[in-house]
C-alpha cells in the first residue's frame, strides 16, 4: 500500500504558504529579525524568526479572539491550504486530524498564569485560558475547518510534528483512515524564548548549523500540515498522482538525558535505520537528508555521527541540509515543516541550502549543501529529535519510484499489566478494583506521595512530581508483568505514551513568575525542560530505560483513554510491541478553579490527582514471551461531538459485563447499543476522586476485576466536552474455565 | 566574606538547587570534582548552579573555559565568589 501526500500547507517565518516558503528557502533568504511579539527586560538577545502580522483574530469566530491563539491561526491557515491543494473537504468525507505541538496558547496565557497565581483565592475561570491546553489547537482547527472525525494532539518536544505524521501513517496502514491531515504548530512565547536562553542554547546571531563556530539555535515559529491518503482512496476520488509518498518512518527514545543528546548518536542512527527498513530502502536510495540541524554544538555533531553510522560510505554522497539557518527552530512544528520541505524538495528536484554554514565542523563531515542544488531527488530522510531524547525519522519518496511497501497483517492487542498511583496508594495489576468498592471519598487535593518509597531519588533528582508519579506508575506496571525494559531477551524496545490534560501548569506558572519577579537571567535552566508536555513521559523513559516510541498525548479529561487507544493503534500495525499508556494529573488550584471549569466543565465530587499506566502488548509478542495477558483489547473507538452512534460497533457483552467510567456520569448524548443498555454501570470517581485522568483508573479497575474473575468484560467509556473514547476489555478464558460466562 | 561560610552556603545551595536528595551539605567533599566522576553533575547542573550562585551571591560565573576551572570543586567555586566579592 502506498501512502500518498496529496496536499501541503505551511505558515512559516518566510511566508504564508508552502510554495512561497520553498521559493524563499531555495533563494537562501533568512527570516531572522528583531522580536516584536514581546519584550522582557534584560533579554540577552532579541533575535527570532517570527511569522509577522499574524493574529488569532484572523481565524477566530467574530468576538471570540480572546479564546484563540496565534498557534491556532497558523494551524488553521496551514490546514486549509493543505486540504485545498489535496482537493478534499471535511464536509465531503471523513478526514482525521493530528496536531503535534509543545506550546499551543502559551503566548496568550503565560502572563495570565503569572498574574492569576499571585493570589490563589482569586483564581477564577477565564475564557482566555481555553487556549492553554495542548489539545486546544486541534479543537480550534476542528472548529474552524472541521468537522474532523478522529482527532489527536501529540507532543514529543521538538519531534512532535514528525510523530504526528508517523501516527497518521500508522492509521492509514491500519486501514482505519482514508484521509488524514497531520502536522505540527508552535508559536513563539516568552516561556520557550527565556527557557532556551537559560539553557545557553541560543545564538545571539543568526545560527550556523554544522559550522565549526556554531553557537546555538535561533527560535522560530510556524505550522505545517500534510494531507496523507492511501493510494486507493486517493485514486477513487480521481487523483492520478501524488506530490510524493510517505514510505518509511522510525521512532525511538534515547533514555539518556533530558536535554543533552547521546554523543555518538546511537539511537538516532537506530531510528534512521528503522525508517529505511520500513521503507525497504537502502542508504543508496536516499539522495538527501533534511537534518534536524539545530546549530547547537551537541545536536549537530551527534546527528552527523548518526548519519554516518546509518549511511556508511553513502554519507559521502547524500546531500545534507538544515532549514534552521533560515527559519530557526520551530519546535513542535519543525518536524512537520521539514517534512513539507522534504516533499517539495522531491517535487521540485532542488535541495535547499544550509544558510549560516561557512566552515564545516570537522566533527560534522557530511555532504553539506550551502547553496540550493538541483538534483534528481528520489527519496529524502527527514530527522527530528526532541527533549528527553525522542527521535523520529521520516522517509518521503518520489511517486512510483520504489516498490509499494507491504502492509503487515493487523495484530491483536492484549493488556499485560496496569498500575495506578492515587488516593489508595500504588496499586498493581490485580489490585485496582479497589477503586470500584464502596468506601470514603478521597481527601481533596494532593495525594500522599513519598518518592523515596518507590524511586532511587538520587537517580530521579531531575524528575519533577509529574515525572515521578509517571515513573512510579509505569515502573509498577512493568514490575507486575515481570518485564525489565533493559532485558534484551524481551526482543523489543518498550515505549510509553502518557500525557496530562493541562501539562505542567504549576511549573510553567512558577517559571514565569520567577522571570517577572527576579529577571530573565534567573530563569531556571533545570526547570525549563520539565515544562514541555512530554516531560513526564520523557523523564520516565530515561529513568526506566524505555527506548521504544515515547511521546505525550493530551485530550482534556480523556487523556488516559486517548493514550491507551493511541498505543493500541500503534501496536496493531506493528509500530511497537510493548507500550505503557496512561496519564498523570496533578492537583493544582489553577486547574481546580480555572482550567478545569473552563475546559472540562464543572465537576461533581472531590478533586484529586494521580497517574495510571496500562501496559499493552502485541498478542503474538506476549505469547512468545510465555505471558498470560490480563485481558484482550478486541475493540476500541473514539469520537468528536456528542458521540451519537459511536458505540454501535461494540461487540455484544458476555453475561458478566460492566460499563466502567472515570467520572460518575455517562456522556449525555451517547446512545448505548441495545445489547449494552441493560449492563450495569460503575464509576471510579467516588474513590479515585475527580480529575482529568480518572479514566486511567477506570481502565485499571476493569483489568483487575477481569483478572480476578469478577468480570468477563468491561466497556470503558470516557468523555469530555465534544469528545470521547471507548474500549472493550475482555477476559482471556476458555469457556470451560471457572469464571467464564 | 569568610571562605568557610561561603563553602557551607554553597553546599546548601547545591543540595536544594540541584535536588541532591538524600545528600547533606556535609556529604559534599570541598576538594572533589563537581562534574563527571565526583558528584556526578553535568552541564545542565552547571547552568543551574551558575544561575543560583548569581542569584544568591551576586557573582557571575563567566562562560567558556574560565567556568571549567571555577567549577572544578567547591573550594574553587568558593574562592571565585570570595575574590569576586572582594574586587567588587
């Protein structure tokens, strides 16, 4: 099956539109200039690559601009352009949407956070905070351009945009999507600008990727989206030729350090090789590498080593360039913008230059292009690496040049373990049904959590509380499955998909307040990496040695369900053998009194917090390891809107089944299929407390009840405003075994 | 400034700012290397420590090769702070 790229949309500091961006990249234009968006006293540099003249009001409904962000505006414009070029429209057939990013509406909300936090009692719901959650970008694209069918928001720091495209490819290969628009977007904000400054990662002058005198990156902003379709679907609507094909992808984590890449680029090389293997291509087939090339001393030498390791002697031939010398580092958008540029490089037969590169660093010996170079480009590899060591490579190819990749058979997914940390402590695979038993409501606010009881705090010293809660939940889930991620006999790298509805709200607030109260030069370099939404899962990956796919998702009060469903999607098509999935939610006055009511709606019950990790595995892989799963995951779904008819495809329940939810009520607009209408409904919220991750506790409770023979199946349903997820967990029992129905 | 006092304050600062949980200021050897083998600190710690030293003592740590010798040990860092304060 070929995956066709049929549309591209780009908003970049070089212009609005994919074509104009590529024209100016090839012309060697550099977009750096004096920052106009904000000014903070004592900033050491004011250089940035801004998208000029852009405001949220351009795309927001009349009178509602305060609740929209510049990131929304860039995304909406890029998605519209991509859909228009592809000639598809959401009103004419189902289109899925995946948005990668790191900051969403941080620029619009970071001052408010600092302001509101001065007096905890005065925190109140503000509509302007609607743009704070990572998922708000996708929500606003859906509102402005939609209706989209399946929607995801992903974050793996600076590889977010690439991972959005990777997930889109997985959906198409799985046969569940006939059209996906996927990419990334990030607007400049004070938090990232001062944060990278604190890390001494910013060059006060225009940056110099791979140059001997390179002194750091420049920040940029932008958005890019690609329309991806299976060839058959695209042909069926009359398209005869794509712009290019997405033929390969690889993803993995370094499990090394939160900000510094592995010096020798071992994981980056592994991921690049995986992308080639997926495409069934060899280094000789690749004509160009669109490098991550940030111009930081560590990234560029690591990447050069990785490219040489992956390409061997072919590294002398393959042209390498980085667009970051022209548009800066656009963070969560970078992987998507560079994917778009890779596609246009193939289509135009011209490789963009690395501007700023004058004297190649001897540590970066590659075939660099320092001016636009015409070439017959059959295939391009695009690299993206993020904080936490989250590496992703994508391979795009000219249409019909290479053999069509085979589609692997869809695989069954099982659950082998689950754990939570919440009001009842740390509970393992067979214990979480405690959340279904009658008992007192939890005390409001933070749960008891003594990190030293569960973690080596010397080794975990960089992990903030969310990172520690995540690591404890995943560690317990792995332990209950007797799974040591560092054990090579597992035969696969363990990955993790875990997010938080609102990210590191209190951490971001404290970071901004410090800047305002003490000055920019006292921005904390150690705290900054903990503010990216993928930080908790990234830290957990480093602490536990998880080297498979590692990224965060965010989807308001159904983030845990979103993570599990996303992990199941990936395992089903072979993008991972073992994945931990769940969420981490922390108690915070800002969430309880502002973000929660504004974004999730008013909640009944006691607000609490906690983390969950559900361990999913390919059934064939679990069998080969001799593992007996806790349950099967034969069916899952997700929806946007009220969810009418969303559960119609659910298999019929066995005799002893239950519907389990995190929150107390079922979605009001959701109609249960007749077979499920009489099945008892139970909720964990009375014991777990109310928080955006309660669904993870419902899944863990369901698994324990099934594992202990109390249930034969559980339909876990999670819902939040305008969205929901459902997944069916069933017992692994033969009919004559005790406990079967 | 009394160098012994600066060393003590510096070690307290390191424990809190670098989250050296489970360690007491007295566990830190004044002469041991801060980075790599000794305390096992890395470049991210160096940035955090430089920022904290400036905040606490009002002394800037220069970047580049000079920083390497200043960050050699608690002793070297305390000496830098004391002499910078005396010169101010």
